[in-house]
């Protein structure tokens, strides 16, 4: 009887399906914004010093790329000086 139980346990262990827990780290809105701007040629130093502190104060949307893009548009309209600096850096990067 013991061998039957062992056989059954071995069979169950080989065929059983166990859920696998996968942890996914979500990016913050600040990380998404930084990645977007760096890809277009804006320096990380400028972003960290001038953009992020003000953006994080005003932005309260979702941490998705589409939402952050929309928030960036609103942000640059509300902060035209920063918007011009971002555009200049992006233009200079395109010329390289």
C-alpha cells in the first residue's frame, strides 16, 4: 500500500501545475518622462534639475507613456521657459 501512495505522489508531483508568482516593477511617471526626454536628446542633468521637480509637483495622472506625454504637453504650456529649453536640446540632438 505504501508503494501505491508513493507512486501516486510521484505522478501528482510530475503533472501538477503550480502557479508561478511573477513580480513586475512598474515605472513611475518620473521615470517614464526621463526616458522619453533622454531618447529625444534632453540631458539627464537638465531633466533632474529643472524638469522633474516642477513636473512632479503638477502631475497627478497615471504612470503610462500616453498619460505622461499628455501631461508633458500641459507642463510645457504652463512652463514655457522649460519647454523652450527642452525643444532646443531636442533640435540640437537632431542636428548631430
